[in-house]
C-alpha cells in the first residue's frame, strides 16, 4: 500500500480510536516506513501509533526517526516504557538513545533495565558519540583459544538469539586479549575436532575506542570489510563495529557537512527544533554575512560612485559576475570537502591542487567571460564605451572565478590542517570573498579602464 494511502487510513483509525486496525495495517510494514508515516501525522498522534506496535518494532521505529522527533516522543513516555524499548535494541543503539535523554530520565531508565542488558550498555556511555567506542556494540561472538571448531559451533547455537548478523568469530586468550579471527564460512568448512588456533587468521584492521568515527568509516571504505573489532591499549576486545553502523555514520557526516556549508551549523528540523533555537543558530552566520556585505556596499559608494555615475550600465553586470564566481567557488569547495572526507587528498597536496583548480577556474572564467562580454557588447552597443564595458566584464569574470577557485581549495585544506571542520569554509565566508572579488574588483577594473 502506498505511504500516503496508509497514512490516511491510520489517521482515520486514530480519529475513530481503532487501535487494533492500526496494528493490522502496520503488521507487515518495515520500521523505516512506519517512521516516515509518523512524520506525516500530528505530533500528538505519534505515541498512540507507537503503543499499537510490539516493543521490538517500536524500538526499530524510534531509531529511524529524526533526532528532534525522537526527543519529543521520548519526552512523552515514562521511564518504564523507555526501558522496555531500550532492552530490545542492540547495545550501541541503546547507548545512543540513553545518551539523548535528560540526565534524570536516563538514570531512571537504567534503574529499570534488566541487569544483563545494562551490563552491555553501560560501558558504552563513557565514550564520545562520534568515536569508535560510541558506535560499537558489545554483542559479538568470541571464543577461547582452547576451543575446537565443534565447541565454537555449539557456543554459537547457544547465543544465536542474542547476536544478530555476525560475520566473524573472534579468538581471545584468558585475559580477553584479541588473538585472531575466523570467518563463518571457514569455521563451517573446518573439521570439528580442529583447534580454532589452527584455522584463525590474523586481525589486519582494528579500532581503538577513542578513534574518530570518520577514521573508522575510512577503514571500512578502503578495505571493504563488514565488521571491525574495537580493542583497548592492551588489545582487550571491547566490541565490534558493523557495516550498518558505518552507513549511519556516513549519513550523519554528510548531513552535517551540508548544514555547515549552508551556514546553519548543526542539525535543525523545521517542525521539531524550537523556533528560538533555529533563530539563535542561524542569526550569527547571517549577521556575519550582512556586515561583510555592508562593508562592500560602503566601499562601492565611497570609492566607485564616480565610476558608476559615469557608466551606470556597469551595475547591470555585477549580479552575473558574482553569481558565476560564487558557483565556481562552491563547486571547488564541494569537491575538496568530499575528497578530504574520503581521504583521497591531504594538506601535502595543497600546491598541486591549488594550481589545478585555479587553472580550471581561469578557464571557466574565460569561457563565461567571453560570453558575458559579447552579450554586454550587444546590450550596450549604443554606448560610446562599449569596448571598455565588455573588457571590464571579461577581466572581472576571470578574476572572480580565479579568486574563488583559490579560496575554494585553500580554505578547506587549511581548516582541515588546523583541525576545524572544512565545511565551514563555504557558506558565509565564500559568499563574502566572492562578492569582494565579484563586485569591488570589477568596479576597480572599470575605474582603471574608464
């Protein structure tokens, strides 16, 4: 059933108070689809729909919801209900959800959790959310170095209900230190009486708990692995990170970069983030841009007023020059930020990259500049200074695209070098820089020519 039709039927059932019909409608629907349906309903209906689901499905739906929407929903549930939901989650997801709760609520939830579930979750709460420890899960398959293949298979059968989607079996010594790993296929094909020490393979890639999640994502991407063990300084096995955890990281990091490039700074939801919060987060960036633009206006009025009075038609070409320069700069910045995120470039390449991108910027500026100059000549054909106008447009266009290409490379790389988020190089900063070269430099050239 299409989502709009299903959402409409659920809405009707809610109005009629028919909870059983909601259960029937959502019985075969994937949790991510249910989360999408909830976004189309009024916030006050979310809890009623959630109560119609079994606890396992409800826990998956909550994980699929936007953070702001999830926060609002959890605020309406009591600690007992939240504890039931958390117990159905894998340890990493449970730790993330508890970490989002107010301190008192989190304490109440943990006090009501099953001790065995709490033992898996509690160690993860001490790690930062964006670290390997923050995204790892403690549920994994590990066996002693003294085990045989038969022992290992029997152990897996015993714990199969507790652990989902495992790809590797980790071998540890009596101190829980990681010795090696065995793929599931290798285990199944081995002779039952064989020692696991004889069939295990060395662990080529591993993470430490405080490693940044972006670094972990790069390991998955570079080596195409499905699971990564997390060990401490003594190589004690703490947990594992799976490919689905990394998909969430990649999505989160991409969203963060997009918001940074827009000058917003962090995740904002148009419905669930309070209006005051959205205003407070967006105002500083806009004020920074406004001050920069007013400074440019001041320069234009006091330095170039005679030029504009002399040849007023020059003002008509300023938006085209600024827009072209801005687009070239944004394209360059996006390419650099993506390459930094994928780990395919670093600060050592700065000179080569700058030369390469500036060459592209100049070429694009010449192409666009020639076209703009020709059109400018056609528009102002009856002006006595038509050649000078076209020349000013051409030079300004090339200068603007060359300058924004340079800043589009240099700013992200330098910010990355000094451990700032390179996505902050775009948005307001690039806008102001582009306008300086697009308008002020254009009028400066015009002043020299005229």
